[in-house]
C-alpha cells in the first residue's frame, strides 16, 4: 500500500503552482487544479457574490463574468504570500486592471484554499467589494 502523502504535492505547493498559472491566464491549465466538485465562494453583495461549483461554473461563469468587465491585457497580479496549515492555504495577492467602463481596478485579495489529494477542493475569496462595485460593476 502506498502512502499518498508521499506522492501528492503539499497543499501549499498546489496553491503556489495555481497562483503561478493564474499569471499566465491559461484557463485550461487553471481548471486542471480543481476537483470536479470544487467550490469557489465570493463573499459580499456583488452580482457575482455567492458559491460556484465545479470548474465549469467557476471558470465558465464566475471568472468569465469578471474578466468580461476588465481589459484582459491590462491584468496584473502581484503575489504577496501564502500561509499553510494542513489542507488549508491562505493566499494574498493584488490584482490590477483597467475596467472596460474606465477606471483603474486595484484590488487586494485574500483567499482560503482547501486542497485535498493534490486538487483544490474549495476557495473562499475576500476583497473590497465596495471598490469592485464602484469600478467594475457600476
């Protein structure tokens, strides 16, 4: 019997690899990090706030709707750091982009990732929803 702890990447390594992939914008590569039943929950009262289930919803609806409001070529990510304990990883980053309606989107993001068996099982994201509403959703 093999020990899966020895064969699976650590949760921290999975999230760091995901964050590296995020900077490339390669959606197929990003989708591969997620368990088929993964959830992404965005806190707050934005039109996109709520819980999205599975890579198809996460990337086909949630991410697609957000990116549609931004100029993709202008998007920049600055990774601040990660803290890991067990299967949970807290990641902090800054997102900068131009909004299609004008204005500069400069967001400080925090997300708690849950990683199981080498795949992202859940994400709970938190950021300044007032700023997002004012710049991106107004």
